[in-house]
């Protein structure tokens, strides 16, 4: 039973990792960082409104929390002998 739980949580960890990478790359650059190196410093109105940016922030934080919880859960299950 615990092996299936570890596999399920590991799968959740992989899925949330990919989603988190995509969400972070969707964020608009705030300037001065690596995003300017790849052309992120150019201002454009295509990106959307501040409401979309706030929703993207909330979604990123939510997925990050699920990601962190799954890391802790997998770590605890493996440590206790899963």
C-alpha cells in the first residue's frame, strides 16, 4: 500500500514540477535578470492585464505549495521505510 502511495506522490511531484516550470516561464520579467538576456526587457501590451498576472501568481503559488507538500510526503514515506 505504501509503495503505491510513494509512486503516486512521485508522479504528482513530476507533474507539478513540469507545471511549475511552465508557470514560472510564463511570468513577465521585472527587469534586470535573465529575462532581459532573452528579450524579456521589451515592453509589450500583448502580455495581458494585471488581473491575469495576479491570477498567474496565485496559480504558481498554489502549484508550488502542492509541489513542496509532495516532496515532504515522499521524503517522510521513504524515511520511515515506506
